[in-house]
C-alpha cells in the first residue's frame, strides 16, 4: 500500500500535520518524511540545517523548549514508539498566542508535525521512543531555553495516566529548572 504526502493545517498558523510518503510491502515499509520539492509544491518552506534524534524512556517529559534567538522550525516525527507531542504558540501577535495543541506521534503511523519558529515544543514519552527533529536552524546552546512542562498559565493537559501517573514522570535537571510562562513574558514579552 502506498500513502502519498498529505498536509493538514491546524488551528495554530504554520503548525502543520504531515503524513509522509510511505510504501508498505512484504519486506516492511519505505518512508520518505521530507522532500524539499514536495513541501515547496504545497507552499511550505522548510530548509534543513541540522537533524537530531532523541531516545527516551517511558515517562520522560522533554519540556517546552525553544531558542530565544535564531528560532528553530522543526519537522518532528516519532520514528519508533509513541509520544504525546505538545506545541505552544509564543508569538505575541498571533491570534492563537499562548494556545497549545497536542498530537499523538506514533512510529508505526509515520505521522509528523511541522513546528513553526516562535513556538515552544515538548513531549511526554508513552513508550520507549526515538524521535527525529529535522531543524530549519542550527542548535545554539547559548539561546536554548524553555518553559516548565506543568506551567499553570499554559495548563497543558498531559496524559500522565498513560505512564502510571505523576510519580513515573522523568525530568532532566535542566527541565526541572525552567522558567514559568509569567517569567518568560516578563523577560521577553513573547516572540
């Protein structure tokens, strides 16, 4: 069975759900999750600067990250496993400013999202997973930043019950010490 590229706009401008090209046969499958030509033919400009992969255990939350400068648009796909992926619009002039949307990214479904610059991104790992990030800007450690995963002003509804509750959440030290949305606004006022 062959599945061609499909692109679906979401409520947050520039945040696009992508179904990549996928061909299944008796051997398994062949997936093409990015094509500059196909993306541009559909009005989407996303040049690759760097590609990253994360491997995470069930219960890990990779918090709501962004770069303060030289923001990174990202094409994000769970290539193995299952994550609940969250995007928060931090663009102060956007009609969906401060809104978050969540997506189940599942390796076997090959689905992905294109996260625009000016948005925070994070996810909860629902089973051991490998996630790829195809970034439109380089990573700059000096600009790396984020907002707490459980910030009350943003109020993401993480499906913690799927990992056995809050007691099973795994956070890196850097994600335990991120700023609140209020602190972000006081310092940057949005993007």
